[in-house]
C-alpha cells in the first residue's frame, strides 16, 4: 500500500479525503503528474476564474459565478493533485432537472494540460455522474472547433435536424 | 369593476387568486375565451399528460415528470380560464442556473388553441419571467418545424455556428 510521505496516510485514503468518494484518477503520459476528477471537491472561485482566463473566457462577477455554480446540477473539477495545494486545471458543469434533461456548459481544460486526453476523460466522467442520476438525455452546444471532439465520443450531432437558438438579455 | 357572478369577487382578484400575482391574460379573437399565463399556479400532472398526448408526445412515468418539474427553474402554464375548473391548454418549462443560463424545454399549445398567437405569447411570458431573474442567456433546441417560429421572435439561430449535440442514456 502506498503511503503519503508527508501526511502518513495511505495514498488512496488521502485522495478520497481531498476529492470525495467518487473521484477518478486520470492516466497521463507523464508519470510525475497525478490528475484527479471530482464532482465532490468544492470549486474555488478564484482558481476557476484563473482557469477561465487561461482559456480566454470573459470574466463574470464572482457573486454571479457563485450563484450559477450553486444552482447547477453538477460541477466537475479536474485537479493536478498535490497533497497540500491541489491545482484546478479543468472544469465542466451541467444544468438540468436531473431526471429528463441535463445540459453541459463551460467545459475547459487548461492549455498546459491539453492534448493528453483529459477533455475526453472529463466528459466521460460527467456522463457517468449523470448516468448515476438516471438522466435520460444530455445536451450541449458545440462550438465549431469542438464539434469533431464530441462527434468522436459518440454524441449525436443535431439529431432530427434540430437547431440551436439563443436569446441574450438586452 | 367586473364581478364574477358565481363567486362574487372582483374578476381581477379572482384571476390573482387562481393564477398568482404574475399572471398574464392573453388576447384572442374569440371574446368568450379567457386565456391566462402563469408561472405560479401549480401544474396538474394528469392535465399535463393529457396535453402531451394531444400534441403527440410520448408518455413518461408521472413520478419522473413530477421530479423533473420540481427541479425545473421555471414552469409556465397556459390555462383556459374557468372560475371553477381552469383547463391547462399550454405549457413550457426551463432548466438552468437562473443566473447565466436557462434552457427552454417542452413548449406545447393544445392543437385546439393553436394559430391564435398563444405560442408567441407563451414564449414572451417565459422570457419575461427569466428576465426578472436576470438570466443572461436563454437557449433552446428547435425542431425543423418551429425554427421559423423562433427566428420570427428574434431568437438567434446557431450563433457563432454552434451546433447542438445530444447524448441519450443507453
């Protein structure tokens, strides 16, 4: 059994303490990197803002982000594991009723960690969490640059010729 | 002031009692019809099932429908007013975080009441209720037959070439 040198607790127990019962470790080519998915560990809003900056998203007032996260059906973080200071390097969230519909928003992986299959692992984990709730259907709006990413993972693009429409608050 | 003959309360007061403070009366060509929109009056699940049958939607177990409604951000009904037994003739609901995102689902108007602008009034009411929450963006997935309906009301179809994708529980 692997023990953490600093904290003297078994490594698996430490991961559960930090990331919750449902956490998932990701396999990456670099053996020194430990990356962990979790829907239970709380998302730090400042870290989330830094991640959004890194992927080039516009900022929102933190109190609105906090409320949006609180009212989301699912929040998933991807952390670069560190026993003292895990670093948030990926994120996704869903809104929905948790029964019939769920919609995925704000999927992000920090540019330094892209290209290692982490986006795919993140989406697979999101779907697993939603399946555990027995959600019937999951939807998302794919930007042109990521259409192939979702198609390759078995998402059904515009089934029945459905089109997406948006209305923006004036 | 118009009084209700049966219940001896002013008509406006009766409507507020039945449909809540935020109700909205719809103007229709038939003067004998009074149609009222409300996000406050409770939706009867049996009536909703009958409405879904009338528009040709497949049935779902009522306990799942109940849970989906409970976890929706907004539920709007359109009633044919009757002081004793209002009849549900239209429906829409939204999921979302109530801050950044809301998504519209299950927009239905009973076939007997279509063609009088009620779908448009229903959607306008949905957007007003979401604006009152200060939601930034509202989204929906439009079937081919209703794309023009939404486009005519100012919805932005596939902005930035976004495409919709669905994943269905196995």
